[in-house]
C-alpha cells in the first residue's frame, strides 16, 4: 500500500494483493477477521502521512457514500493535526504533528 489512492477490497483474503502481503500481516487479517477492507491515505501535498482504515468481518463492500465519508474524515484529521501543531509550536512545545504544518525543529517549511 503505497498510498496514492483509496484501497477498497470487497473480500480482502481472496484479493491478489492479500497474497503479496508479508505472512505477519496476513496473520493480522486472520486474527482480526478482516474480510472487507477500506484504506484512505492521509496526504499532504505529495506525501502520505498515514492512513485511516475501516474493515468488516463479513464480505460486504463499502458504499460510495461510506467511502466519501472516510475521505472526509481523513481531510478533517489533517486539518485538526495542522491546527494542533501550530498551537503547540507557538507555545514552544514539541509535538509529533509538527511536520504536518511545516514546523519541525524550530524551522518553517
């Protein structure tokens, strides 16, 4: 999962990409009972900063409306992280979210 796009697997365990995953990741799918998977990247410009993931333990694809909702959550998550980082950096606090808004080690990007 490189993060260029939304990943939606109706039945994750029968999808070709599942077989390409490392065995320990396949084990997480099995233990968690993941069948339907939705992954939305958290992106800033060209960088992927993380993912928001939703899954079901049954084979039931997510609707277009549900996918759009998760994409909306991803956008709001980034905005909240930016605002938090700005506030914390403004107070001189070091935070993991600082690189999101362009502050890192006291420098602006």
